[in-house]
């Protein structure tokens, strides 16, 4: 970390380190003072915390160090503390003509200046927490504030360092990591307590395995231990779909190899309100391929619909989508058979003559219905496009935590009738291509990921046929 702070070629650094690693002391205390006193000669430092109280604590740590360290006190005196009209607290180092100001997330920093200087060093310290990363809306809010408010507050010479922990695969640090992959002036570094070989990063503090184990026991929670110290997110016990269940495809199986698309359909989750607080209307489509010597696999199509639509707009979009994915042929539309959604089924069938079917819920809640279809994801009988289904996958993996679950609901509405047909036909999916004794009609007998299921120790997926719907 010290080397990163001293390398002026690095304009943006993202440092993710284990709890108690000293990252805050190194970056928000030691480096801040060195950047002002040393060769960088920074004049306006912004310290950013999650809340105003946390930001003030960062500044207080610096002030206490100046007051209790005789050498620093002598070198940096005189200094004074100021509070502006927006209650931002600053430490002004008069000898160096420098200012350190503490701000919080979501606070406006437009137009911030110290004398003629715009912020030339911005340090964000743990500006996300477990609460703020729960929903995509909250993650978007933090990210948008950083890229549209905080970063533009600087100038061409401004350096930015973000320190934190690995809280979520879609957290701010991970988004900025992805954005900076093509930027030679940006770096991302992770510092877990133990590396992949089990070597301890800080042997002075944890000299042996017993010391590490004592720390793990002090934490007390396995999930918190992996997250805070090993920088790994382990799946929640209540998670319906786990990230490592998701498998991707890059292209459809080739007809030249005998693969055949035998069914195309769309699941629709309807939201008739267009108010900003309302849910979205979602439409998730799929093609089912019969692959020789492998079996039948559901290919989720990219770019599902996820918009606020009125009822007439939903009808129009559903018909266009039905024709588009069928290349001019009307394809089946599945709609949850509850309340006002029944009207959509009737309208599509009776007035527009499109093949729409209501999907009953059998009194089950959303979570239960997703849990019923999730074995098809686990068994690799449902695969997702590598690009174009990110939001859907995010809702499936984060079900129950994300604010919106419209795409996940549409996905369940699509897959559930496929399983219903599977059960009724004793393994025949959608179309009776032969009699029931024909092994070619068994959806699960042959599929391209059977070996992966065996490697996982999974039982034959035919057990899904015995589920009650």
C-alpha cells in the first residue's frame, strides 16, 4: 500500500483489504499528511466517509495525531479547525497553505475550492456498508454520486484512492475496477488475510495458524469471516439461486450438427402502473433446443424487456416480441394467472389471437416458485447468454435482497409451465416427438452438462418430475 501511495503515475487506486489491515491508517492518515508535507505538495484533500459522523472521525484521527505526536505538531503548526455553512469540518494547515475537508456520501461537492485549488487528492474510506449494497438502487445511487459528483469535483491533476472491503460483486469498488481495466493510470489491489496457498499477509500480527484461528473464532460468523478477512462472498443459506449455478452460452447449437429448436416462448410479469415507485413490466424469452446425443436445454434469450409500461403498451410489446423471437411466427406467451393479469391473457387470446396462457401460482409465493424451478439452473438445463442477461441474473442471485424482482418473476412464469408440461408428459417437453417409451423424449436423460452434474454429486435430475406444483 505504501508503494501505491508513492507512485504518482497511479491516478486512481482501488484498495480492498481485510478488516484490521491498517488500510485506513496508511491511506487516510499517513498518506494524507505525507502528500501535503512531501514532494506531492497537495493543497486540498477531500476525505469521504459513508456518513458525516464517519467523515468527521477520519479528520479527528488526523487532528489527534497532530496533537499527540510532537514531531508532527512541530512541523505542521499552526493549524486550525473550521466548520463551514454546510457543517463540513476542515483542518487548515496554514504553514503549507493546505486544507483537509471531510464530506459524506450524497453531499454536494460541486464548486469546492481552497483558495485557487480544487480538490487535488480525494480519498474514500469505507463509503459502502452491508446496508447500502443490499439493493441495486442503493448501489446505483452511490456509484452515480461518485462518478457524476465526486470525480468531477477534482481537476486534471487530482488523484483518487478508494479503500474498503469486498461486500458485493456489484459494489462500487468492483464497478470501478471494471471501468479501470483499460486505464493504465488506474489499479485495483486486493489484500486478503490469507492468500490462495494459506499464507498470512501479516505474520507479525498473526504469527501462526493458531493466531488466525483465534481471530476467526472472535469473528464468530463464517460469512463475516470470509467477507471481512478473506474477501470472499459466501452464499447466504437462504439464497435461492447461487452465483456458481449460472452457466453461459455464446451461441445457439448448430442445425448442421442436428440441433433443433423445438419451442420458443416468453414469460411476462405485468405491472400496469407507470409511476416511478412502481414495479416494471418484465418479459423473459427462451428457446428450447433438442441436441442429438445430448438432450434438451433451455436457452434464455438476451435483452429481456424490463420497462414501465401501461396495459396497452404491454399488449403491443408482447405481440411484437412474440413475433420477433418466432421470426414472424406467433410464439407462446405465459402470463401469471392472477388478478388483473388474467385480462392480459384474455385480450391477447380473444382480441388479438395470440397464443397466451395463464400460469397458476397454486397459492405459492414468489420465493417458493423460484425455488421449484431453480434445480433446472443448478443442473445446467437452463443456460444464459454471456451478454445481455446481467440484470436478470442479478435478480435471480439476489432474490429477496434486490428492490425489484420483475425479471425473476417473469423467468419463473416462463419456466414453471415448462416443468408442468414435463411432468404431465412423463419427460416429454412441449411436443410429443415420439411415444413415451422413446428415450429421445426424455428431457433429462441426455444433456451437454450431465458430467458437470455428476461432478457436483447431484442425483439424477428426474427427481424434479416428482415435485408437487
